[in-house]
């Protein structure tokens, strides 16, 4: 009884021992990410932001803090506000993307980064100055038309604010062809 069980267990061990390993030794190696990966970075296009605070209103955890001041610059939608503070607390963020969906002007996008570990929780708050300096490489999550145009955030090319919208209809046939090619 015990001898057969031990032999079966050793057979499984030997079979897995001879297989090539699929473990990735991070951070020396990394797995490729999908272009729609929602990471710990946010891409904020200040040119598009009116300071309406819709992103803060739609956030279920209340992690976005926006302080505005009337700027006196009239836009077709109404008065544009000067953004004095736009802080995002990544220590509490669950990366649901509701803030991105709620932005009526496509000013806020999810990013692709995931290496933002810190020792103190206070360092996980992204202030407005850092949002302004961050590279503009938004994830294609919730923006399939950017993917159909050939944009890939992993390639390192920054995307200008004029091309980062979501209001054009995606070409479904092209998306299907691309999906079939990738499979």
C-alpha cells in the first residue's frame, strides 16, 4: 500500500522536475503586459481638465482630492477652473477605473506602471506636480480605438492629449481581425 503511493508521488515529482521551468525571476525578468493593463500610475492631461471634479465624485473610496480656483477662462462647456491640487492616494486605490470612466473630458487615464512600492503610506499619494511630470503613456483600457490605431503603451511612445480620447466609434472589424491574428 505505502510503496505504490510513494512511487506514484515520486513519478509526479520526477515528471515535473524534468519539465522546463515557467517561473519568472522578477525583477531580473518580467512578463509582457497587455496594453489594457490598469496599473498604479495615472495619466492626467491638464490641457483637457476643466476642474469639474467628476473623477473625485465617481471614486467609491474618495481617494481623489481636487482643489480648484475660478480661472476666468471660458470654454464652450462653461468656465474652466484652475487646478491647484489634484492628489490621488494610491495606498487606498482599488484600480476600478470609475474615475476614468466618469471624466467627461477624457483628462484622466489609467497608466501601465506597477512598480510603485514605497516604505511609507504618505509616499503613495501622487500630487499634482508629479501628475504633470509623469510620462503620458495611458493604458488602452476603456479606449479600444487607441489599440486599433496601433498605440501600445509598452513601446515607450508618449501619446499627445489630442489622440487620447474615447469618443470615436471603434472599428469592430479591425479589432476582430487583430484578435484572430493574436490567437
